[in-house]
């Protein structure tokens, strides 16, 4: 990208990083070679206003996976995503998308990667009601853990002072609750209209990957590739407590695919229907649902990648 091209940097004030010294240092790196406008947003209304004034400038998202999801979702809703160039200053907690794209997690290094990198067409998953998935979406055990965790995070967030509180224990507690009483889904999963599993087989987890990891590096769908025009699908159906425990133990190490009751397939359209389920999409939780269909939009936008940062993520 031309180093003299003006940039729009979008931050999220709710994430607590808009006045971060590390972010200020990264902005200083960008300003050495580019004109930079910084806009802090706190909610969809403010974000829409900022995007309305963005023009054709590349948009640099200073934030985590949730912030990136919010910007891309808003651009898609506004029909302004096609042809758009985006970059990431990974100022979040998990930064799973940045990790997969080999974007440096150090903000100053990430800023240099933006200046020296090149945009690459990147896929997006979209469901039938227009919700987007930038990284991955999963339902079953992981979504239930997130649902329980959100409740505990809110309850414990008031125990402490400011950012130093017990809210961070919410998600481990949610995962523990899901492990003690794992959900069983009765769903029909089809990929490109081919049946993968039906309602007569209980399912522990279904995951759709555009990107590979969740939770700051856990490779849920390890082979997912946001440049190949395909959705990587994982269906886990471990029967019995020991089999479920074996799956859970392997998951943090990305070894769950070797479990004997896991199916992995790829396709362009994925449908899930049956008993009620919750979805966790890029960390955003919604539901309960009984039917969802996702399709891949190949090369929906372009992401600035660092020089040589495409290894393991090329088509």
C-alpha cells in the first residue's frame, strides 16, 4: 500500500485502550509515513457515524476480535465492505485473528507491518439474516461455556475496584459448568447439501472456521484458512462421559481432531437445524436458535498482512 495514503484508525473507548501509551506509540509509528485520523467509538451509532465519513481510506482497527467484528459487520450492513482495505492494531485480549494472520501482537511492530504490508482478499462467513463471522462460530459446549461465563463475569465484575476485579474468573467458571453438565444437541448438519450428522446422533460441539483459533490461541478448527473460499467444519459427537472428557482434554492442544468421534469437512454452505442451540460468533453470543445457514463470501474485503506473514494461511 502507498505509505502516503491517509489512514483512519478506529478505537473502542469501552475496551479501555483509546488512551493507552502503547497505542499512542503505535500511532506515532504510523504518523511517520502517513496522515492518520483517530476516531474513538462507543457503540454502533458512533461507529456508523465514523464509517460514514471514512471515504475510501484504509480502516485500521485498534482493538481485539470483537472490535474487528463490529467494524466489518457495520461495513457489511452498510454495503460498503466490498473493495475495502482494513488493518489491525491488536489491542484486545485474545487477538485470535491477528495471531492467525501473523500480525505482531506488539503494537509498534504491528504498525510497521501495516506500513510495509500488502492487502490480501479475505473471506467472510455470512448467515441468512446477515450476521457476519470474521473468525469462527461454534455451538454446543463452547457456546454454553461462554453463556454461563458471561453471567458469572457480570456477577463477579462488581467484586473489586475498576479493572482489578473477579470478572476475569467468569469464563473459567463457565467452562467448568459446561464440563460438569455438557450440553447435548440434536441437530442436523449439512455441508453443501450433503448430510454430515442427523438429529438421531447427539452432538457435543459444531464449529465453523474461517479462522483457526479461539480464546487467545486454542486452535478449534486448526486447518481453517480465510483465503481459500471454504468453510472448515468440525462436528464432535463423543458418547459417554469418558469420551467427552477425552475430547475436552485434547481441545486446548488442538488434538481434538484425532478423537475417534470427530468429523471434519469443508464446503461453501453449512446448515444446522434441530434442537435449540446458542451460537458464539467471534466471541459474540446469540440465541437460542433452531436453524442457521452460513455461506462463505470469498474475498469479501482485503486485510493488510505483514511482509511474509501469509505462511500457513495461503490458498
